[in-house]
C-alpha cells in the first residue's frame, strides 16, 4: 500500500492511497483458498474445486468485499500512523467509472482512492490555575421559603361555589374570546378556564376587571398587550375579550401546619419547608452553575486561540442559524426588528460558531488529559431522562438511540463537558460572592452573541411571562 500526501494546507489534508493489483489479488486468493474446503459445487468433490473455477465464480464478489473493508478500515489506520485526528469523517473518493471499477474487481488494475479531511489542531494545554472566577451565591431568606410554601398552600385550597360577587383570591371559571379590531386572533379563545383573581397569571389588567363579577355575568374586558409580548403580532395592541363568568368559587385560608403537610404526603410542616428550601437552592444552584461555566468558557476562549476546523464550524453555524430563524419566525420578527441585518447576523453567528467549536475542542482535550470518562450508568440515566420527556413514545425513543449513528454520542458529549467543568473547578481559583436573587437572575451581557440570539419569550394570550434560560456554548 502506497500512501502519498497530496495536500497539506492549513488544517486541510488530502491523501492518495494506492493498493497494487497484485496485493489485492493475493488477498483474494487467500480467501478463495480458505473457502475451497467449505464450498459445495455440483460436479466437484468437497475440497477439490479448482481455484481458477472459484475465482471465476466468486472472484469479483470477494474483491468487492475487500474494497469495502479497505475503505472502512484503512482511513483510521492511516490517520493513526500519521498521528492525526480527523475533525470529521474523512471524505473518500474512488473511481465511478464502471470500466475502471471492473478492472479493479478483476485484479487487473491497482485500487486507488483518496481521503480528504481536516485535522484537529494540536492543543498545548495551559496552566488552569491561572483561571480566576467569581461564583455568585444567593442566601435564601426565610421569607422566600415561606412565600413558596404559601403558594403551595394556596394551590391546595379546596374551592366551593359561592353566591355573590368575585373578590381577589376567588376563583372564577370563564369562557372568553379575544378580538383585535373586531377580529378574533389565534390563542385568544378558551372555555371553562379557571382563573384565581390576583394571581397575575393573565395579561395585566385582565383580572382586575373581573373583580365584582357574578356567575352569569358577561363582560367586555379591554386590555393592552405589553410592548415586550413574545408574539410580535400582538405586542402593544389593544384587545377586547368577551368574557362569560360561569362560576365563582371561594376557599378558606389554608393554615401551614402538620395537617397540610400530611395532605401532601409529608410528616410535618418543617419537612415541607425543608423540601421547599432545597428546591429553591437547586434552582439558584443551576443559575450559579451557568454563570460559573460562562466565566470559565470566556477565560478559556482568551487562553486558546487557534484555527478551528471549517467543517465543524459549518455544522455548528448551520445548527445555530436554523434555530435563530425558527425563533424569529415563531416570534413573528425579522432581523430588522432585532436592529441588525441578515448579513451582519450571519457574520456574528459565524464567530459564535467558531468560538463554540474551539471551546469544545479545548474542553475535550482537557477532559481526555484528565482521564475523564462517561460511565454506562451515566449514559443510562441520561437516556432515561430523554425518554421521560416523551410519555407514550418510550419504545420509539429507545429504538432511535439504538439505530441512529451518533445518537448515543449526543448523550455522552454534555455529560463529558460537565464533568470536565467539575474537574476545572478543582484546579482554578473560585471566589464566592453573595448576591441578591435579582443579580443572580440578571442576564449577562454577551459580547459574542448578537441580539437575535436572545430568544424571544413564547407566550399565549392571555399568559404568564415566560422566563429565559441562558444557554452556554456547547
């Protein structure tokens, strides 16, 4: 086998591979000899079939098997001998001319093919102890725990229909149809919708206009959608909702005590508070984790500057660009609405894709150097989490991960990345800083991401404000 490098330009490589016809024929003859004793052909005793006859009958099919095995196995072997890692699966090219292919399968011509790929650039790991970050920590006040517990108690209220007018805290059951300029709009209609007055779960001003209503009342409720409403076609517009009140119900105040905890399956009110505190800590902990991870990635981005493989960047850009356009379409917005242009957005997102690819390669190198591995148990837990998101489709999801190449890798990658971040946290300098929950929840200014990446919140009408979760580069 002759291996010749025909292109070495930046990260791009092209390799020409030639396997002489005599070598291919020798391998074919070995397989024919091995098959000779097993083949049963009419007119010949077992083991007495001439090699020439076997070659005539099976030679080309065996050569085809050899060609498939070579293009499957040789690229990995060649890259290993060259000490290179391909960024993506090498592109393999061979003759498409039928006559030339027949010559190869007949062992009359050398088998030639080429490999085109990009190498992963060598990454010289730097001293992680140089990284210094500030970890924002929120001290959870007892008042916040009590507020959450009170919400749980309110949700446990037992409402009963009452006579008379609705007051704040009462639950009304309504039918409504929303109209703008006399025309109904999508998402503005519902029947038998429960609404607790004062819960602020509908558009501002909607609930206030139902205070004092009685069962059977019909009211025209006029509200204006907020300017930052997620559905651009509704934002800032005045709407009139024709509302029919079908029921008014009230519930006595629920005391937070052991009896309430018992109804919730807990042994005491203190246990309820303990669980609620743990949930709040977990929520804030996730936000803290994202802020910490972002700081680490930003500093790694400054520490490691190298050319990223263009094919990986292209793939990452395509994924980002597809999501950006989907988000804009769902929000009914354009790039101009986001104070940019499509060309400028493309340039910005291209830079973001390059950053993500570089950071992904850096984290991979750090993790591998640290001996980090993803266990089968961790993959199983991740798969189970995926399956839980699709109730009733468990079988299809399991089959997808079993049959789809690269699907399991998509589970392994984020686990590996998070374990690498954990490894870095043990090597870098971390300074805790107590912050308010508002400071923790505030979005960081992202200089690497254009405005369009800040995804608009999706809302229904009437609806609660949707919270935005910051995404860290993968």
